[in-house]
C-alpha cells in the first residue's frame, strides 16, 4: 500500500543516492520503532518493505483466546474468524496493520527519525568513500568563500579547503572550477569534514602523475619532493629505463607537460633534477638555479658546505632563503653556502662570524645577517660603500660597523693595512 511517509522516503532516497537494500533496512527499523511506541513491544510484529512497489506491510501475530488479557498479543475467537474462518482457540492468526493507524503524530516523528537515520547513513557513507580516496585529486566548483577557508562542491559532496592549505598568492573566486588533493577526512560532531589541499607537496606529485604517463606507469620514479607552495618546488626524478630521460619526460615536448603543472600551481617555479645516490652530485643539482663550484659533505652529521660563486650567492640562497631550505629538505643535508672568495681566503686567515662579535649591537648584527653578511671577510669585500646599500644603514652607522670590523681583524691583516697606508 502507498503511504504518505513512503512517498517522502522514496524521494529522499533518490536525492541521497541511497541503495535499495540500505533504504529497506532503514525503513524497517523506523517502523519497528513506531510499533514499539504505539504498542509497547514489537516482538510479535513483522515489517516488510517493498521498495519497488512503494509498499509497506505490517503483520501482527496474535494468539486466539476466549478472554483477552493482552490485546497486543491476543485476539478473541470472533475477531480471529473474521481473519481466518477456520481459526480455533489456542491457534495463531496474523493480522494486517494499516500504517495509517499510527496517526499523523507518529508519522511525523517517523519522518524526523528517518531524516536523522539518513543523515547518519550518509555520514558513514561519505567517511567510508573519502577515507579510501585520501591522496586523490578531485575537481569541484567553489560555492562559498570565507576568511578561514573555501567550500567546494564535489559531486554533491561539500569539501573544505582551509586557508593554510591554499596557495598563498592565489586568488580563487566563487563559481570557479578548481582541483585539489584529498588530504584528510575528519569525523567531528557536526558531521564528516573532507579537507582538501592545493599547498601539499603530494598535490604536486599527483599533478605530475596526471601529466607524465611515464610517472603514472612507473617508468620514471619521483625520489623526493620539497615545496614552498606559491614560490618554488624541487622534485628529484629517476628513470628505470636508460632509454628514457627522466627530466625530459617531466618537461615534455617544448615544455608542455611542466607548463601544465606550473599553470595549475599559479606559476610556481619548479626545478626538476635527476636523482643521484652520490651526495655531492645530488646536492649540486639540488642547488639549481645556482651552480656550485664545489660541495664538501659530512655524511655522518648530514652537513654539506657548498662553495658558490660570489655573483650567485643570492641566487643560491633564494628569496627568504627558500632555495637553500628546499635543497636541504630534498637532499636531507643541512646546507651551508660559502662564497668562493671567502673559501679561497680560508688558508690565509680565519674570518670571524658576525654573530660572535661581542661589541657589535644586536640590531646591527640582525641587519648584517639579514643582508647575507655572515662573516667579517664578507663585510670587508663590500667596504663602507656596500654597507650603505643595506636598508636602514646610514653613514654614521656604516662608520660604526666598519670600526668594529677593523677591531676584529687578525693582527697580521691590521699590520699589512698599516704598511699599505704608508
């Protein structure tokens, strides 16, 4: 029989894409709860739900008695023979219950329970589905932008892109289609929350898998990734087939493959390098776009001194030190850049670190170090004129710094300077 609640249920099931078997179980449990509320028990009741026909059948089993003591489980002989003309005292008869007998109030309560059951089922379904999809790239439409994050509709499911998982210099707009990596599924009180990311380095890996068939097929292997989202990434690759150039495969003909990834990442710079098991060679490649002259490795302490041409020192360090940090992360070595000129002078006289000069005020130390002057020799190279180019340093401050630097030169250097002056 069609009922008001059944029509509502079928529509909800269609909207929520609930499978028939699961819907049937939900409905049976709902009607069992209704029976318990109305009759106090459901032990002698059976509920059969036919989703295809849109029918709900409720059967109540009763024992035929001469005197009724429990109307829920017993039935008089006269009433029983209306159901089964051959019924006798002591036998069982089955009475069909019309769902409409439950009343509108119970039906309304059942609808509310149904909605809650469906929400619970939907939550479990979403959790199970997306937990299995962690690490996968999804595509969705931005439908809400807030200060703390962005909500994206993905195949009728809402996913969340937190602010810290966004590319910092990227401006996404409502209505735009965007790709992101499923990073985490949180099961909180308010419901499941699918966290997606565009800043995670695994997003970069998945993009290369999409663009480079050799990576997807396992011919080219990604050995390591270091990323500062929105600024620069470094990715080390290796080919298991000598005929395949790993870097060339990632770059593609005329750069078409890497450009597709760069565009997706809002023009983020990407350095693709060949992996090497030799630390010196691997670190040299990782320092790109700078070209080190020499790499000195301490494998026990995982420290590497990298000798850089003087005119490439800024390139090696990168803006905010990002290039050096990424190279260190990619190789697993703490990298210390050294100017070529300083390295050449090391045999002549040791150079004192700015940080170790006690009479140098802390604010001046900070300004020098921020300007990439780490040693006394590095300041000597640029002279007073070079000091004046540092932001926040005027002539008086430069004179003060220069005086302190002169006081911290080795005695031989001071003597030689006196001879030159004579």
